[in-house]
């Protein structure tokens, strides 16, 4: 049986951006007066139930100022404590859509999408499972995602229970990964306060 544990993860949503500790050729300016607000930390995290809000200052290019990127993350571990799946929610900016990403084990059948079920099977209003499209696999896992519309965002934020993500492994056996919404509404509100 797998269990949920919130751990700090490297961002799944913003991986294409430059690493926050990359060397840059930025010019230095005089130190700001002591009455100004102190700079924000390069990295921060806060835990809300089964979700962790993770933020990083990132520099995309040497000529651009650092931008703060935040996402919500959740990890699923097996009984031995080994991470077997990761979930992330976020968006690049307020003008971009929300994105729910799952990093899954490498032994997947790629012909079928993953199915995210919230609150056990169909909900009270008859909503079916959400399909998560499998995008690609690499040595560290397979990536599946969905761009949730406003109705799905409201649904995710309104639940406080266990769901699951089902997919088929290489032997065509269905595998269920737990997906918890415990703490997600509060974490999502904190994510939006961070400017995401």
C-alpha cells in the first residue's frame, strides 16, 4: 500500500526555466537603504495538509530581473519511503492556465491516459474521472498532465478527501496512486497570494 507524504520537490511545472543558482553576469548596484524591505529568500516552502507550497526566485536570462515562481506539490511514497509519484499544480503566470502535472513510474502503457478520480468514483453530481494525458517518459518517470478548466479548479478546491490516479503499467495491470485534496484549498489560496 502506498502512503502520502509531503516533501520538498524540484518544480515539475517550471523545469524548462533556468536554475535559480545559475551564474549570471548581472551588474551590481549600490545597496538599498536599510529602511527598504529585505529581499525575499531564494527558496521557501510551507505545508498545508498533504500539499507543500514551494516558491523559488529564478533568473531566466542575465538581462532580466529574478521572478518568483510558485507551485503546489505532493509526493506519494511506497511502504519503504521511496517516492513513486509526484503531483504539482501551478501556472507560469496569471495569464497562463492552471496545470496539474503527475510524474509517474517509467513502466507505463502509453496508449491509455491516466484517470484521476476525486472522492471515490463518480461524485454526487455524476462527474466522471478526469483524463490526464501521458506526454513523455524519461529515465526518471513519465509525465502526465491536464489543464483544468474553472469547473475542475472549483471542484479540486472544494474537496477534502482522498482520490486516486489510475494508470496501466507495462503488463496492462491497473495501478492506483493516491491523490489527496486534504489541505489543497488552503494551499491554493496561499499560492494565489504569492502572485501565481
